C-alpha cells in the first residue's frame, strides 16, 4: 500500500513530511506530494494527517525493462521489483522499531 494525497484536502501543514522515515514526501505548491520511488509504504503520514488528505492505495505493479538485449525482448523482471519492495518495507519496519526502542529509553 502506498499513500495518495488528495490535493483538495491538503492544507500543507507538513506533518507528513516530518514523520516520513524515507523522506518521500515534499511540499509542492503548498501541497504534499509523495514520491512513490522513495516511499516504503509505512503509512505513518496517513496516521499524522489532520485533514485526512492522505489515503492508502494499492501500489501499481511495476515491471523492469530487460537488463540487456541478449536476455530477451520485452521480458519483465517482476520478481526483482517485488524483492526490492519487500526490502524497502523491511527497512521501514527496522527504522520504526529503532524509533520505538529509542522512545522507550
């Protein structure tokens, strides 16, 4: 799941920017904008949005181009994308656990 910003509800408060561990959110023209290539899908931004402008949406399935022309035309490498997404989510979980353990000290 990835966050999606409803620009009509976003007031540009910046709460989502401050809580995003991946720094995947930027303010553009006073509204939050999520970079899906950086987003880890932790959805902390959704929990901290005071106006409900951020919603979770299903991530689009991505495919990678062939690594080289010798490996076949039009082959997709969905498995490598899926493994990368799992790795990114795991990193997000590790960061959240580290934050939680720091708060308990």
